[in-house]
C-alpha cells in the first residue's frame, strides 16, 4: 500500500484506540458553547447574532487542544526518526499526519457544530453555510496547527506556547468564515467571495504548512 | 559499497564533541564505536543517518545507489524504540514493514521470538521484548546500512546471541553495520573507532 495512505490509516487507528483526544475536544467544544448563554443572559436575539462567531471560535480552541499531539507522540517514542529516513519526504509525513488530525478531530467537531447551534439559537438559514464554512475551513486549522506542533516538539509545556503561536495565524480563517455565514443570513451581497477566500486559505495552508512543519521537525531532530 | 566519513566535526550546544573524524567502512565490514559517555557515539550515528548535520566534513556512500541518500539506505535504531503502545506487536511491525516497503513480518517475528506475543498490545511488553520488536524493524525492510545505538540494551542472553547471528548474517550478505555499544555484540567488527578525550582515531 502507498506509505502516505498507510501513515494516515495508522494515525486514525491510534486516534481511535487512544480515544481521549477526540472526546476531550468534543467535550470542551460543548462546554465552551454551553457556558456562553449563562454568561450573556437569555437574550435570544443577541445569541443568534453572535452564534456563528462563537461556534467558530470555540471550534478553533477545541481543535488546538489536540493539535500538539500531531507529532509529539512520534517524537517521544522515536518513530519520527525512521520516518525521516523513510520513503516519504518529511513534508509528506507532515501532510499525512495533519490530514489524519483533521479527519480524527476536525471532522467530528464540524459534525457537532449544528447540535451546538441549537443551544445558541442559530438562525435556521445559517446552518448550511456554517457547515460549509467549517468543512472548507477546518483543514486550515489542522494544517496551520501542524506548524506550531512541529515548532514546539522539544518543549515540555509546548501546548500553551503553541496556542500563542498558532491562534494569530488562524485569524484570517475566522474572519472569512464568519463573514460568509453572516452575509448568507443578513446580506447584503453574496457569501461566495468570502467562501472562496476561505477555500484559498485552506488550500494554501495544505501546500505551505507541511513545508514549514517539516523544516521545524528537521531542526528538532538535530 | 563503502561508507566514507571525512574530517567530520560535531558541535552540540557550543561544545565540540569531536572534530576531524575520518573513517572508511567497506561492505561486509562492521564499524564498532566505543568511548566514554558523551564522547559522541550517538551523535556520529545520527549524523550518518542524516538526522544531524555535521558542522564540517562530508559523509558519503561510494558505489551505492546514487539517487538515494544515506538516510534512505539505512536503518537507524536509536535509544527510543519507535513503538506505539496501543498497537499490538504485529500491528507495529506490519506498519513499519508496509511503510518502509518491505515484507516478511511473520519471519521476523519468529526470528526474534515474538511470535507468541504477536497479539499483545505493545504497552504490556517488557523492556527486552520492546527492544526485540524495535530490532525486528531491521528484518522487515532490507536496507544495506544498519546504524545501531546500544542495540542489545535490556536483551537477555539468548536474544543477544540471536541478534549477534543477525549481525553476522547481515555482514556476510555484504551489508554494513555501525554500532555504538558498551556490551560485546558477539560479532567481528573489522573497523573500530574510539571516540572521546579530545582526539580520536
């Protein structure tokens, strides 16, 4: 079998067997979204206006919880070294592992979003566009996150530093995703330009982030 | 095929570990690295594997497959075993065999005495069993150059003897083995390199 596919399959199997990461992320997502109405009060109009932004921000934070594990375990147990000398260049190793992270964490979070939308009185006409922006935008979250994961490999409390490094890079994703959802509900104009830019961000990160992540891994393997 | 290192210098954290190190190992020969802790044995192996960039000097494989660099022609077995705790012994090995493009998982498991525990999650392995599983990677993907960093740590006497046989077989089939160790490996290494104390030869 193709080594790229094998690596993705192995990471998915590990994520499934270890279990914890996915459910922690989902639980955290639920907790953040459920806390918000308590803090803001039961103003349904306010909640439905801010719902897309809240759902997106909470998704970013939840995904970040597990992003540091993309390379960490393989680094700790020495599996990255044979991979560095394997048939795939490290760039593709980084891409495969980011893809596996998206499939195992990003996708479950996207699927949980409409349920959490109910808690925030998300307008019914926004669901389709919200799901679409999340499907299009979350790969960027995993791939950009992989840069931070690779940079903080050798550090003990890397998770915190990783959030500081990565969250600013996710701002464009957030802006265009939320503006696409908002425009689709309230207008004016079409949400397509914002959606197209979001797709561009995602595609660009899929190509460029593995290059940066691989460089950081090489540095950390020295 | 010949592994040649010329005037290699290794600097770690501002400290020169070794400098001006040269060696030549021909196919069928072994290179034994000895020296006190911190003399740079592991660093030299990592350097050959392409994980550590030498500060100065060159490393090359003469008369090897030209289009591939040394990293893709070697097995590097370091201190860490590269084993996933939640996968079984067989799943671990099958992944490496598929990923590195080899075969013969069943034979490797039998050779290293892991057959009876093939379905056991690797988290439950003893240190010696985990080491054997790491060494099994040498057998599931054929590569000419073996870089071994303290390979026999925590192996029992019988496994050490098995492993010595594997090294001898690899050398006999015109492979190259470079090993850093404090324990006798039970195979004849025709080249010896003693590191440490400023100079080395």
